[in-house]
C-alpha cells in the first residue's frame, strides 16, 4: 500500500530543520512511560554519495499496550518496532521493522519544500509508483486524532507564537499563509500474509497518519521553545533527552522483570 501524505506548516524549510529535531526528541521523551516508550540505540553522523552529510538514528519502539485487541491476539506480549532514520535534510528516509513479524515492512521517504503542497512529484516516483500512490493532505489545524487531549498549546485555532506572531490558524490557512512549507511523505507498507494483509496494512497507514498529525501539530505548537536554537543547541537538547528516555526504558524493564519473578508461582531463584 502506497500513500503520499502532504503536511503543511506555517514555517520555512530552514526553520523546520531545527523544529523537526526538537519535536522528534521531545515527542519521544513524552511518549516514554517506562514499560512502553522509545529507546535510542544509535545516533551518529553518516554520509551518502548522493545526499552528502547526514545523521543516522536507530530507535527501538515498545508499543505493546497501544495495539488494538484484534491485533494483540496474534502477537506475544513483548515485542518492539525498530526505526532506522537517515536525515539528509531536506530529504529523509526511514525504515520500520518488527522483531516478531519480519515480513512486515514500512518505508518512508520524505522531502521538505517551501510551498503549500503543490509539487506533483517532488519525490521522483516512477510511473508504476505514481499509478499506485494515493495522496492525502493532512491539515494540522482541523484533522482529528482519537484519544488526543487538546489544550490552548495544541489547539492551533487558539495558539499564537509570541516569538514569530504566527497563529492562530484559521480554516483555509494553507491558501493564505505568507510563510508556509510542506512535508511530502511517501509511506510504503507491505505485509504479504494472506488473510491479514489488507487489515494490517490499513492499520499501519492509519497509525502513521495519526502520528504525523500529532507530531507536526506539536512542531508548530512548540515553535517558541526551539525557534532561537542553533543546530548545536538542539543536538545537545536531543542527546540529553535520549539519555533520559533510555534510562527510563531500562528502569521499567528491570522493574517489570523483578515483578515477574516475585509473582510467578513455583519460581526457584539461586542464592
């Protein structure tokens, strides 16, 4: 299943270079609760013969508690998703794999441009891909995500940036904004298992959609937090939060392991 999402933001591509890094780090931090969350495995510079210097990040996402009941019945309690992310800004590439379902493949190609989503084929898709793709425009103002709590910070019809004076957003803002950029994201999901293919691929696409709505809404809602940061500033912020999320995940896993030993009957421990 091939879908291209187009998400507009009231900022420039140059500004979003910082905003994206800040948002990814803080969003990962806020999603980490101990048992479920995001652990950063690798984070280092990399190079590509086409795209040049970039940054590679590998994360392990534990999301067992967030699965729908119909899917969790097929999957053991403990598993994780691995995200490999190559950031050659303004182009990025991600791969997602599942520890227990090796045939599930999710690939995301992204490109950021200073326009309101009007580029026909900026990701240079071939004829076959163009025939297969479905284009979905995401509006960070009005698109809804189930079980998301809105405050004045995240309600973009209320939020106004003190540092940039951008916002509140109004219906049709993408056609009137003087400063605007678009994230073009091509999401390719493959799960070639008879009987479950369509259901799983649709679930993954909807999950990706929800995550993109929330994360890009936050990228703008947090603009006053990151607007004055340099690249060095945001890298330091990023590394600090990643250390914290890794520590939280490890503590949660150790705690759950100890609880399992204590409450499991007929367990013999060495002394």
